[in-house]
C-alpha cells in the first residue's frame, strides 16, 4: 500500500510586494532607540555642533547631527563600532532606517563625526546627565570611581623607550643592508623561481624601509615620555599613538587607554568619564574629583557636592599619600583602602590557608622562618647595618614607600652570603647565593621610628572602622556592573581612535549609551 503524498502550501520566491512602513511606529516606547529619539528631539540642544559646519551658501548639504547621533548611539548599544558596518545597517535595518529617516550616511561621515567632536560630545554628556538629575536618577549619596583598561588603535610592538627605539632603528638598517646584499649577489636571475624570490625580497626591503622611516621620523620629532609621580622616569613611548600607554591587565599586556568612570550609587548613572593613557591610577583621582565638582556646579546641581555628605570610594589602585592628603585637606568624605587592608580584617585571617579556585590547602613550599630584620644592627646616623654574622651590609639607597615612609635599603654582598654559616637561617632561598647571578640578603629599615601619623594612617583608621567597612562594601556593586554592561553586554571593549582627546570622546559615547539605557529603563520617557 503506497503512502499518501504530503500536501504543502504553495510558495514562490520570485514575486514582489509593497510594504507600508511608518518609521515612527518602529521606535516603540521602553526601548533604547525610542529613548535616544525622544532625548534628541525634545530634551537635548544640538546647536553645540553647528559651529563646525561652514556650508551655509555653497557646497553639498550636511547630515544633521540629529540624524548622525541616534544612529551612532544605537549602533554602539548593539556593539557595532565600525563606521562601514553602521552604514550597511542604515541601508538594511528597519530600526536604523527609522532613526536616520531613511538616509544612509557614508562611513567617512560617521567616522569623522565621532573623531572630530570630542568637545561637543562632552557637552552632550553633561546635558544627558542633567536630564538624569531632573528625573531623579541621581542620589548624590555615594560615588564610586574605577578604571577600565581597553586596547586602542595602536600596536604595542611599536612601543619602547628612546634607547629601545634607537636599537630598533639600527636593527632595521642591518636587515635592509642584508637583503640588499643578497639581492646584488643574485642580480643575474637564471630561473623564474629565483626571479620570484628577488621580487619578494624587494618587497621586503620596501616594507623594512617604510618601518625605518617611521621610527626615524618619530625619534627626530618627539621627545622622551616621562611618567607621573615623584620619581619621574622615562616610560615607553608608542610610535603609532604616543598618548596611549602599555598596560598590564588580567588578560595580558595591552596598548591602550584607561577609561575612568565615576558612578552614582542610586541608579548607577555615570557622572564623569575620562580616558588616561597610563595604567597607574594614582594621579587620576584628583582630576576626576575636580571634574565632578566643576560639572555639578556648572549644571546647577550642587555648588559643592563634597560638602553635602556625599561619600567617595575607590579601590586600592587610587591609594597613595598624596591622594589621602588631598582628601583630608579638601574635607572630602572618602574611603580608599591601601593594598593591605584585607590582611588587617579578621574576616580574612585564614584567607592564606586557601589556595586556588577550589580553595585547596596551600602546598608546603619548604620555606622556613628566617632571621628577622630586627636582629640586624642598624645605625640611622651613619646609615650602616651589621648582620647577625658580623658582616657589614652594603647601603643601597633611601626610598619612600607607598605609605610615604622613608626606608633605608641594605643588601648583603654575594661573596659574604655565599660562605656565611647562617645563610640557611637568614635567606629564604640560600641556594641562590651559590650561583654567580644570585643575590645576598636584603633588609630595609624605617628612618623615622617615632614619626607622626601620616594621611595614609588616617585613611586606614577610616577604612578599618565598622562604618568604613560597611561603606566600602558598596563600591564593587556600584561601579563593576557598569563596566560589565559596557564591555560585555554592549561589547564596547576597545577604542578605535588614536589620541587622548578623541579616545575620551569615544569613551564618553560609550558611557552615554549606558546612561541613556538607564533613562529608558527607569526614567520618564514620553510615549
């Protein structure tokens, strides 16, 4: 018995249809695209962009910022930062067509708008912040500050000190001479294969020469880049973007910028966004706090926000003596712990007994209790030190540690420690003294035993108090989800521009996406 043949609805791909689409109806209330459209049409003043346009009488008409801004912000909210891809979306996506009023700006127009309007974007950021305050999304109760390190449009392979770049230049010269020498030796090509090899070698020489000119031009037109802090020393420059920095992250070393954000606790609104081309965050605290204060005064939100009981928190990366002094002198209610605050907390007393992600017992390393520094004879007047074996240690230098305490550093000579009978009680790794490249015992001593309490001690007392622990416990839940939303949910995890000013403008656009999303979810957007 044969099976019955199935019957399906007929279909035909080769046919036309007419669809009636109302673009305004595509922007449904409660969505990000509706919030962007409503803000730009009813709340924001885009005249700050107009002075850039000089085509009043002649030339082609420009795209209105009211068209470009919503397209760019909506694309960023979907993790799209490529201007070519944004142009393609304007040609194919209904939502993009609705925001752009059925226009498709060229990708160069989109890219130029993002890269050349850093000052105007900052004013736009302030206008959105004022809307957030008007709709009650700012609590002014607690501000959390933190940084998010992102790669930029610069290669870390082109980084180095001027000495390292000079060595790179000499290496390129040697490679060019080597390839040219081989080229001249094989000048008479006998086979087609050898001819192809000579063509490839010529392309290699041209590429090396281009790199050489790039390094040579940078060394002639630039000066060494100096780091921040008391002991200013040269840091690595970058030929592609010298304002970016080489930074160490949990995912390795990157060449990029540190996007620092200040977040209000109530609804996690970003109230300040700045980009810095250094991985160290110590020197960023003061400019960030001053920027927040100036912005709130400019917008009429508060004349002096820090005198109204607002708490400021930041992680240990912002802690040093200068910042603690600044908070104390400005009477800012801040809580910034040092990097040893958990070791003083009884809750973490047994933290060292756990090891790894599954908290296994820490394996025995074989290290012993060594002779402490207090058993060394230290003379602070003559800056001399005698070890328990009666040998005088070499004085290295006097340095100031992270807490502002001056310490004298001493180091045992290798020959002294190698044949010392007490090296097994004095050194954690006595075997290193037996090798030519090893080192002797090192000890440090505070030069001011009875020093007055420092500003860091003042902050330790605040953070270690029950009230301080309770306040600081909110920091992570305030600022870390913001970076998670921007970097993971929105996939805005790298900068596509070069130069601190341009990158800061793009960072503020990233933060605008976050703030507008908060307005869409918790604000009063008209239907």
